[in-house]
C-alpha cells in the first residue's frame, strides 16, 4: 500500500516538472533577446536567431563602412610618412656624399675650469654641445678636439648629458693640447692678438678658449699663447662688422664662424650667417670707417656668453 502511494507521488512530481519546462521553453521562443522581436508561427528558434543576426548586420552597415574608410586613411598616412622618411634619408645620404671633411683641427681649450662658477660651466657645456651638433651637419666638418677635459665640466656633462660618451667624430682628451700636438701647428684665436686672420690654413690647429667669464679675465688667452710660445691671431671681425653691443662671442659662435668660412670662403658671409641679431651687427661699407673702439674692445673667443643669454647692461659690465 505504501509503495503505491510513493509511485503516485513521484509521477505527480515528474509531470509537474515537465509542465514547468514546457512553459519556460515557450516563453523563451516567444520573446527574443532584443525585446522587440517575437517569434512568428512556424519559425524555429534557430531561424529566428539567424534573422536577428542579419538585421544587426544591416544596421551596422554604415558603421563598417566608416571603419573601412578610417583604415584606408590610416594606411594612406602611414605610406606618406614612410615616403617622407625615405626622402629624408635619401637627402641625408646625398648630403653625406657631398660632405668633404676638412683637415683643419679646431680645439676647445677647457683648461680654464677653475676660473668659472658652476653656472658658467653649464653654459660652456651647452655651447660645446652646439659646436658638436653644428660640426656633425657641416659641409666641411673639422677635426674637433676637446682638451683638458675634466673637473666641473666633465662632472656637469656626466650629470646632465650622459650621451657625450657616445659622440662620434670628436676627440675628447684629458691632456692639454700642447702635450700631443706640435707647437708650430698651433694658432690661438684671441682678439688681443695684433695678428689678424685673412685665410685659414687647413694644416693648422686653431684653438678656442673654453671660458665663460663675462669679460672678467681680459687678455688671458693671449697671455697663454705667449707663455706657450705658439702663434696667435684674431678673427677679422672689425674689418667687416660694426656692432652695437660688446664684441663678445660665445664659444659656439666662433666655432660656427670657422665652419661657415670653410664653406663660403668669405669672411663677411661667414660672420653674418652666424652672428645673432641681438648683437646689432651691421656691415661696414666703403663709406663707413671702421670704428676705433671696435679694435680695442674685447672679442674673446674664450670670453663668451651663452647664445641665449640676454645682453648685459652697462651696470653689469661695470660690476
């Protein structure tokens, strides 16, 4: 008797579960995921899904079209960028082929380290970087030397410009230039010299004093040349240029003037292609006499200001 009751109860539970599942399936088929579509009579669930996917595909047609357009434009820009890069490389290669390195040696004498404050050492470091960059792209690059490299300058370069150890086409030496070069080949560029350059001998080694001192050590490079017993000369600036400001050029300006002269073979063109506008440089014409004070003012290739530094006032000069 008890077994019959159990069987009847089990059958009742199974029957109830089947009815529940059937109702759920019917609800799933009648209501689609989008909530907008309802199953049509005689259409299977698979057919309904296929129809829904087709509608979504058609609805996204414009979006796909826009994406294809964006991809085409992106590829076009990439091709143009590649063509520009290739053209620049070709120009650079052609420029490199046209380059004719000069045998002239140009030295920046860094033996004045103890005469400069740290802020001036940093300015000198910046000017040296400019010299290196200009020489790398010059039509007639010189044989570039940094001598007596050490002290504050080396420490500053190691701290703020670690890439200098990988520089190419430059000779960086801790020794003084007199220790490894022949004295007869050396010419110190200093405005205190009574000698004026007319040409540059590419068998010589010309020295630029690596000193940023704001004119506090007048005549120091000329005296150094006399002490070492080497030749000295000044650039012929006063023969071609009249300036409204002090005749004090940064180290990199002197360096760039030499590079420009090697290319143009004309001092006037070399000066005016390099001198900053703030110097107020004007050409000296046949009707314009060379001002006397210009010959006496200090054009120190070693006593230099930063290329971006504002012009000092008379008060600063007196101090």
